[in-house]
C-alpha cells in the first residue's frame, strides 16, 4: 500500500491522506479477526485509490472515514517520484567498465574504447568527455573515481592489446576534464584496476595482475607499494573505504572479499578473508554508500548488490540481476547505476562482429536504503 498525508489539523485532531493499494486477485476469500470467512468482493486484479480522514484522540486513531474507487491495476500512485531513467551512452563500441558520480549529480564512466563519458545532472544520455591523446596516453579505461576534495577525476588506464605501453593511474581536473598528471604502475606488466581515496587524500590503487595494492600520497610523483600477496590478491579488483577508514577489496578471480588491516601509521598489517552470505561470481566495482555499506558489481553474474559489513561477515542483498555483464556500479541519491558492459561481445570470439545494441548505465532504485 502507498499513501501520502495531505493535511494535518492539530486543533481538530484530523489527518487527511490519499493512498493506493494493489489487489492481485489471488485470494477469493478472507478471514476477519472474529474468525468469520467472507467472499472477496472482486475476483480479478485491481488497484483501489482512496481518500481517508483520520480522527486522532489521545494519540490514537479513534475514527476513520474513507472514500475509495477502483483504478487500473498497478496504476502508479500520482504522488510517487518518477522512476529513474537509464543513462544511454551516445557512442558505439563503448564496452564500459566502471562508473562514479559526484555530489552535483554528474556521472562518469570509463570504457575499453578509451573514452571517459559524462552525463550531466538529470540527463539521460552520456557523451564522450575525455578522449585518448598523446599527452594523457589513455589506452583502455578501467576504474574511474570522482574525488571532489582534490577536484580530481582519477582513472585507471591499461594497455589492452598495446604491449609497448604501461598501465597507469591518471588524474584529470574534475570540472574541466583537463589532464593533470600520469602515475605509471611499477614493473612487471600490470593492470591498474580501480581507486579509493582515504580521508587524508591518499589514492589507493588495486593492481590486479600481480596482486598488489599501491598508494599515492597527495603531491607525490609516483605510487608506493602498500602490499603484494600472490596467494590472496592476484585478481584484486574493487577497492573502497568504509566510513570508519577501514579498507576493503574484492577479488574477481578468487570470488572473495577481504579486509586490508593496517597499522596505526597506515602501513600494511595483514589480510582477512570475509564470510559472504552468498556465493560471489566475479566481484568487481565496489562503492561506499555510508557507514559500513557498499554497492558491489559482479560482471559474470550480471548483478549489482548492497553489502553490509559487520566484523568478518558480509550480508549481501541483490538489487538487480539479469543484466549483460556488470563490472561497475555507482549511485546518485537513492538510485544505483549499474554499468551494463556487454563485454562478451568484446572478449568472446563467437560474439565478435555482432551488434551489442546500446550501451547504458541501468538505473536501479535502492528503496531508501541510504
């Protein structure tokens, strides 16, 4: 049932409200509190719209009068917020991999094509905003992250199919898209995958190929190694901080999630593998949404989920599944945007040359979980 309070008259103890209630028609009878069974008035699906006046006495409902009428089944309530729209990328051959958003509502997406796309607040279309050139040396873009504190859009570039180039973390001006600086990943050949920023402005980078996590101090010219672990971190992908400053990562190859324990001075201490409430299938993009909660994308599973962490336990709630590959996710307000990559058209030889259709960030209502 959906309802909205229209007016409150405190002097008279009256409350006026309108509401909608859906009746699927599955029940042909119902039992009252006194045990009496009644035949349902209608045996077909319908929605009832109603206007009610409540009389309040002593903080309780003393009387209720309602006028109701039947409307088409599942008719949206007129007071509900409009359903958020998908954001379509105005380009072909995109194959997005990651997404991020700023507080103004701008949405940014990286792509294997090498472009970084931006959708302005309220827009339902994203266009190429930053393109590869001789200065930024972008190849394919994996992770992107908006850092408003430093006015930086961070991006991970990997030399996919370009053996003479190096994977790098690249900084752009968040407002203009102008190139700032490039920070190359140390040898051996590596894959800068995604980024997280701590409260002091340090950038942390998940490097997938060699199982490394790097960090970059504000003002520094090169990244420094935080940890390398061939057993647990080869395949490290999503990376994010909880509100209390704890660092978490997932592993796209091992289907695991880990806590990166650090000492008081910020240096590495140990890794803890967490217990997830359901099996993971290619965990990828990881975005904090406050407290100890995160949004997580899973590429092969084609789903985006809400994660709630307590101690060593991760409770996972699927928000949307059935999409064609979801390597990234972000949010604006109470709407998540899942990156539908359609990567099988890029990596599966049987699908190459076939039309993948439009590329889009799929809007997923989060139901007021924030």
